C-alpha cells in the first residue's frame, strides 16, 4: 500500500522545523549565559570612564584601615544622572570588582551593579543600596550567597574608600522594599534575584560600615523632567530592582526583530533554491546571526534577569 501523497514531505518538514527550533533555543541559552557578557563588558568600560572622569579626581582617596573619612567634599558636586558611574565595589571573597552605575532599571543593570536612586551613596550615613544580576550580564552577584558574617566589602566613591563587613543574609519577596528604608546605622544593602535562574525572591546581603561615615556631599539639583515638577517628591519604590524583572516595553522590538530574522532566513532559503545552496547560506549567515543577536537581546529583556 502506497503512502499517502505528501505525508513524507510533511513529516520531513516538521522534523526540520523541530531541529531549527532546537538550534534557536540552544543559541538563545548560549546568548543568555555568555552573549550578555559582551554587553556588560561594554557597559563596564563606559562606567569606568564615567567614574574616572567625574568621580575619582574630586578628592584624594583615604587609605584603609583607620582613614579619616569623616568629611565630605566641600564644593558643590554635579548632579548624578542615571547611568553615571558612581562607585567601585570590591568583594574579595567572591572575586568581584565592578563599577557601579546610578539606577536599577533594565538598561542600567546591563552595564553592571546599580545604585538605588534615593538611597545614600556608599560611605554616606544611612542605608546605601546596590542591585546586581545573578546569572546574566556578567553575573556580578552570582556567588553572593557565599558571603558570611564578617566578610569585607570595599566601596570607592568620590568621598573615599570604605569598608563594610557582612552582618546578615536573608531572602525576601520582590515587593519587600522595606530593606531599602532609611536606617539609624550606616549600612550597605545588596540585592539580587534568588534562587539562581529565578526571580521568585530577592537575596539580601546586609553589611555594616566599619570605617567613618561621611555626610552626603552637596550636589547641584538636576533640571526637572517633564513628569517631575520642582519640589515634587520622588516616586515610591515599587519593587527591589526594576531591572531584575521583565520589561514589557521590549515586546514590540522583539516581535519586529524576530520578523526581520525570519525574513533574512527566508531570503537565504530562496537564494539557495534559485542559485547555489551553500554560497547563498554563506552570504546570509552573518546578517542573520547579527539580527538574531538583536532579537535575543530584546527577548532577554522580557524575561526575569536570571532566566
């Protein structure tokens, strides 16, 4: 009995489609684990340039331990804009040395750890807070759970170099913003997703300042934004690290770049049928991979940071 016409063709096409989907998923996993590191390295370079240009020359850095860091710069400093390099954080136990940018949005945390706007800068009096990725974009806080009480954390800012010692580790829900509240003591709060490859919770590391705190340095007021009038209070914090969750704004670009990637793939297939297969594939592979990289970048923004 003969096989119905076209069944073998359908099965073969379905099998090829499954293979293509598997390859695309494998490439996406590779992008998440390694490809995002390229963006983080570019971001770290930009933060380093910003830090060295605007922060490091402002004051001589005191030497640990026992340095006199009780005073802040007396001149008025420029305002801190989102994306500016504001600090250098070093955690010797887990081999972390990263520049810290201002802001914890999706784009901010692609460059490295981010300082929560509205909290003091590290070294200043009160509760300074920093967020960071756990498994993507360089994964600066990948091993954060390994910190124990007494482990040192060093942070350098315009006011000097400061030492914090870890005092507590805990997991909280993403909406437990109380960990960012002002405190009577001088501390550093680090936040990241928990467990790895999930955004169900936030891992919180609390460290106390063991070098003298500084008063917040006076800064020029930034110009008002279209949604903020002079004197308006800052918007309340809604969750721990906006950049540690998906960004719905990337949905449109993800669909668009997905369609472009499909168009490039179809173009290569058509050229292969009309011309010669392998030369056509060789010509279209590079632009396809470039478009696919941009597509993956936008898809990644739709997912929790650790996925």
